[in-house]
């Protein structure tokens, strides 16, 4: 080694820390926020678009919301034939009669730019990403009494854990739902509460009540949190706001469920899934008064229910339980663990995305208290270990639940049956009336009059279905094969068939046995949950 080489090596080593410091200085808090926000958007959008390219997103629910938001984009009501026909709602029924979610109208401008179901995937990704700066500001509030370097690292880590949170990945993987709005709105309400900006707290609460009818219960629970936190302070505005939310949130939910949803064509009690408690709300109250332990019995009558609670809190090392903010979860968790519907017991659907903001904020608040500069050094070290442990578990959980699939090339391509659905859909002319397999329905909603192919023939021009692979809402593929044979025997002709996919065209005018179209007197029905649902925490 020459003298010049020996002298250059220490020089480069000395320059390395300088470059690291320069890079850290360049990444100001604002730039780190922007990077984490972009990361969240990119990952969530990629997960959603992966579902689209692999034909993994169905008419239930992406196609339903596509039809509904397209109605808003054309200055009409959010009508969805996929929803109304399959569940036998009367003509004119809108999605406001299903769930009271007028906030969906805010997505209409996306359809003025790009009239495509993928606009909803992009919109949902933007809504999730909007939570990154909010969780970082919440962390700054929570760590205000900590050392500045500790507070900065906590904000970065909280932003990363939120951006790659497994509940957001699951919600992105299963398509779009109105609760995408709930994620940033809950964070906004909590952050503005910590900042004592109660006007914005009330605005966020009002928008939450217009996101889904049961979110008024979460608003009411947050009102209780505000009351508890301001009861011994001079913050009168906080107490009045808390009292208003505590009373107003449940009232808003009651009004939406009792009057607004039925006024838009919904059926009162349609989503009552609490048969173990009683036939309806009044019956449940009577039973509970007679046997108060019925709540506890119902909450643990299935193995998946305690497992759900263990997963939600255990993956964050039980830290959320040490913050009053966790009370906001009580109404939403009670809805699920008391439910008789097995779809509510797993983490395979979008329900946990509404819980994620509260779980994460509660965790950050606890760690912030333990990390205060006036706390013993032992407490600060313990908080650091707990924070790193909880973050590590949350990030590790995100890998198999959503992140790993992004790196698997085969996950981006449809399987043979789904690819055949896409080819068959291309043969259907624009403007046609179609009964479509659930998985292909979103590919047709932008250019055809689409309903779901189910157990009831609808007399449509085209029927696109599968004979050898079960598709929602059928219980077995044999039912689908029998449906094809019924149509072929009563006026339909097979136009195309490949990889189990069949495209039929109606040639005659004879009615198909059982053919029915919902009319003014139709009585809405619910789906029967298949027997294989409700046995796995990680599968729907």
C-alpha cells in the first residue's frame, strides 16, 4: 500500500460521519414527514393496485362503492345495483340507506379526473397517507416533556409504524371502504384535542358521524375522554366540548340508524347481528337487565373473540390499555366481539383500520409519559425498550400480512380462472346489462349495467360466471354449475368458455325459473355466512 493510499483511507473514514451528519441535517422534520407520507401512499396504493391487477378485488365491495361514488360524480344519489339487487332492496335504494356515509361525496372529484374504480384505490391511499403528519404531531404533543432527540426519534418511529401498519395494509388489500375517511379524521380529532383546538375537534367529529353511522359512538367515547382529562383543570372549553361530544355522538348515531337510513330506503334493524343478546335492541336490553352476565358470556362464546383482543393489544405490548384514549375503542370493539356474524371476528377485513389510530395514539401517549425528562433514567430506558419492542412487533406483523406479497411477482398476475374472467369481460359490449361474477364486476361497472350473479336469475343480456371455482355469494361451485345449466335450458346460449369461466348471452324471451327483479315491495335479505368462516384469525 502506497503512502498516498494509507493517508487517503483515514481521510475517507473521517468524512463518513460528516456525510451522515449532513444527511441528517438535510432531512428536516418537514422532509421526514413528507418522506413517510409518500411511503405510506406508495405502499397502500401498491397493495390496492396489486389486488386490482391480480383480479382479487370484488364487486363486494369495490364495485359497490364505484357505482355509488359515480352517482355522486354525476350529481345524483349513490345508487348501486350490485348491492340493491343482490340484497333485494327496492328500486331507488341508495347506499345512504345501507350505511349513512355522505362523506363519500367528497370523492366525486376523483371521477371527474379519472372515471375508473382505481380512483377509489388512489383516494383511499391518500386518506391513509394523510394520517402520517397527524400521528407525528400527536407524538410531538405526547413527548413534549422528553428530551428533544428522544421526541424526534419517537415521531419518526411512530410515523413509520403508522405508515406500514398492518390494519391499513389489510384494508388496502381488500379494496375500498368508507372507513378510509375515519382513519385521518380520528387522528385529526385526537390531535386537535391535545392541542386544545376544540373547534376543529367538533368539525372532525361531525365528519366522523357522516362517515358511518356507528362512529358517533366513538365520538361520544372521546367526549368522555375529554371530560376525564379536563375535570381538574381550568380548561372549560375542553369540558364543554367533551360534554357535547359525549351527548351528541350517540344521538347522531341514533338519529342516523333510526330515521336517516330508513328514510333512504334502508330497513330498520337490517344490520342487527346480536342474536345472542336478543331479537332487537329492546329485547337485548330486557335480557341484559335479567342477566347482566350475558354480555360477558357473549363476548367469549367463540375462540376467535379473545384471540382478536389478544392480537390487537398484545402486538403493542398492552401499552394502549394504560391510556384513557383507549376508551374510544370500546364501542367499536363491543360491536365486533358481541356480534353473531363471524365476519367480524378476524383481522382479515377493513374493521381494524378504524382501531389503528386509537391504538397507536394511546401507545404513544403512554410512552411519552414514561419518557419525560423529569422521570428517572430507569423509566426512560424502559420506555425506550417498550417503544422499540412494540414498533418491532408491529412492523414484523406487517410483513406477512401485506408487505411481503408486494415482492412476489406472481402476486401481481391473475390466476388462470381470474385471467379468463378478464378476457371474457372484454367480449361484453359497452352499455350491456350483465350478471357478473363477483371478482370481475369492478371491471365492468364503468361501462355496463352490472348486477351480481347470485342464486336468483335476473334476466340480463349477459351472464359471466364460473363453473368450477366457488365465488361469492355461492356456497359451492356445484351451485354455480347448476345455475349455468338452468340458463342454457331456458333461452341462454354459451358464447365463450375457458378455464372454468362461461359467458352466456340471452337469445330467447322465455322466463327462467326463479327469475326475479326487486320491486317496490321487496324485503331486504342478508347473506348466509359460509360454515368455513370464523375459524381463522387471519382469514376471512
